C-alpha cells in the first residue's frame, strides 16, 4: 500500500523535527520519537545498552514531541520508531496504512499527586488500593481506578483546593479532562471567578507543572515517571501520591507502544518477540532488517525489558516504569514521600 499524502492525526502543539538528545558517538543509525520517557532518561539507558551490543561506534537520537505529534514525526519521516501512548490514534494511523504497531514496550502510570497536607481530604480514598475493594465500591462493574480518582476529583472541586492543570494538548491533559467529565465537571471552561480561584491551567512541561504544584501545595494529574524523576533531582519535596493504577486494566495506565513505518523492514513481523537474544544475534538482525528492527528486537528482549524494570531503582528506591510482563508497577507509590532524593514508601 502506498503511503498516503495526508492523515487524520492532528498535531499536539508544535511538531518538533530536530533531535533533543543524541546518545553514543559516530554515525546516527536510529531516530527515536517520544515524549515523557525520554525526559526521564529511559531512552538514553536503552540506547546506550543497545549500542553496546554493536561492534562499531554509532549513535541514536531522540526527538521530543507529545504522543500524536510523535506519530506525525513518523509520518513525515523525521523519526524511525515512535513510542506513543494513545491506542485510538495508533489504530487510525494503522488503518491509513502508514504505521504499524510492534507492541507494548513498557508501562507508565498516571497518578493523582498533591500536597502531603492533603487539604481536600482525599487520602482516605487511597486506602482501598486493591481491585477487589474497588469492585466492592462500584458494585463489581466498571473501572475501580476511575471510581477512586473521580471521587478524589469531586472532593478537590467541592473543597476548592488548588489544582494545577496543563493546557498543552498533551495526552496527560486529555486524560485529565476525560476524568473531570466523568465527574460532570469542565473546570477549564468555567471562567467564573470561583473556578479560576482553585483550578489553574498553564502551558508547561510535565516537570514544570509538577514543580509548580509542589511549590503551591496543589493537586495535579501527572505520571509516575515524571514524579520520580523530579524526586531524584530534588525539585519535589512536599508531594505525595493519592491514587495510582491498581491493575493492568486500570484507566490510569499509560502504557507505551512502539510504532514503525511498514515501508521499511517489512519482515519485522517475522521477528519472534520475547525470546532471549544473545549479543551476536543483533548483528544478524541488523544485516537482515536494519538497525530499526534490531532495536525493536532488543526492546522486547529480556535484556531490554530488564533495563526498563530496573530503571530508577538505584536513584530513588522504586522503579519508574513497569516491564511488559508485569502489566503495571507492583511497587506502590501511594502515601509515599520524597526524602533526600529518594522515595520513601508508606
């Protein structure tokens, strides 16, 4: 199928075409596109580990965009692999014929974070973290995570506690607004003074919004990896987590999938994902299908998944992400707190 000239995918903010970071030395053999995970350092760790399997010195670049803009970077051939977080647009791109999904690469998680003092009194909702307790709460139907976080949102709105939002077109913004709608509220549209007093929206990066919320004693929807990255950097000191995903099907899951253009390396589908890959296998994969398929092969291999599973544990004491096999992060951040660059679990 020839590549279409247009796509229904719309950009989220500015489409960036130049790399933000380059890993390794020598010729660039692969161009990655992603948003939040790159900012945490995970793509650096994966790239350096993969490059160490090659005989010669090469480099890998990372271009930073929101999820749908990362898809557009793939569409316009600015990148070779897109690591994105929205299943709907991914299916649209595949139906249009210019993108294929290799599979889930790792799991991140949306969390409701906020001040340790908890002025809205939402912490009581965080105590029922198991799926069974959530099912009991909602009559054993629907999504337990959605029930807990919408109840928390309602408490914040009723108390008019400060809430920081990102109005940047990001996946986080879209997810946050969908949760407010489940509550029957659209505070970003309500220009009345009472809404402006407690709900504040800013065009900021994930880390900027998180640091603002930490300074101002505000709640916000953020992702686990951004929170733990800023904890490691010492920029967040007064923030805890109230609600997080309780299982792999939770509405707060923020899983990342790997996409590629089917016009190159058509035989990636023949690569058996999940099998153990030895160092020497990458050279053979490179010769057959190129560096892109070799990297995908590595990403899904036990070696690549171990990099993901271990990432952040030395710095803050808990993993930033979850590998594919785990389904979601098994180490809870609910009720924890930052201390000396680490995360103290409850």
